[in-house]
C-alpha cells in the first residue's frame, strides 16, 4: 500500500484503486440514480425472484457492473473428490 504524501501541514491519502470497469459518476448522478432505484424497487415483494435484477440495478446506481464485484452462485466441490 502506498504511503500518504505530505501536502503542506496535512497528509493526503493515496487515491483509491479504481475498478477497470467502473464508470466515473458525479455525486449528483449517483444521487439521481439512487432515487430512481428506490422508487423502482419500493413495491418489490418477491426476494427470490428479484434478487439478481435487484443487485444488477443496485450496482448500476454506482456505475459498477455487478459481475466485477459479485457472483450469485458458485459450484461447490464434492467432498469425495
């Protein structure tokens, strides 16, 4: 991890690593997307049916493709080999 750089009398933290697929959004755009997301999902009632769509829409609020940060199911290895 890089060390903070000195700026005047204060220390500046290094910039966080960016995900290669993330879009750069302004806070206003994130806020607008979050409001739209909340309105769109306010009436959702079936968690099992809507889970993948929900997470895709949620990560889209921040401009992050869901596949870059989350997976829904992984195959597990058989304990017997």
